């Protein structure tokens, strides 16, 4: 914990390591709930650009706060006018790691939004498609799980 530092601390000024790969190894030592909470805090403070390796060491399905942090960060990226393929790695992880029970809650993100001023042309429609794919995948995973449990 001392080597990891606070998740909100700037990456380069962590107490023990500035390396995301080394932080991932340290996170693997923590229990699943504490690990998810730390990564959620990191994403809330730093966004998704440095989070991919950290997400990879979290227990699946992701705990609620971690899943919400990832989805909130994706939504912020959409509102910022980025293209979804800039976050394709995280979106792919979300399809595999979010709790399938979250599909209904995420449905609201599938609606096409008006283009923001300064946004990349067409980005809103691409995000709508990306969130539709995410929700569809979560629903498919839920159906498969229900079938396996029957």
C-alpha cells in the first residue's frame, strides 16, 4: 500500500514506483475489493489513458464502483469529442469484464447525441454504436450465464 500510494497521486510522483506495470504487480497482492477500489480511484483521478494494465489485474466481473468509474470515464471521453476507437482496448475489456447486470443501466448511453462544438466529426454516432455493442455484449453474456446456471 505504501509503495502504491494514493490512486489520485500523479503517476510520476508515486511513492514507490512511477511504472504502471510495477503498480499492476503491486495491485495483484491486494484483495479483489481493495484492488478494484484503488483502480476506480485511479481512473477517477487520471482517466483511462494509463489504466489499461491496471484494469487487467482486477477480478472479473468488475466490482460496481470500478465498472462505474470505467463507464463514467468513457462517457467523459465521448463528451470531450474523442473517437471511441481511441479507447478500443478499454471498451473491449469492458465488454468482457463489466457485470452483465449493468446492461439496462447503460442503455441510456446508446442514444445518439448531438455533435459537441469542437468534437471530432461523426464521433457522437460512433460512440452510440460502441455503447450499443457494449450493451449487446453484456446482454449476451447475461443470457449465456443464465443458460449455464439453468
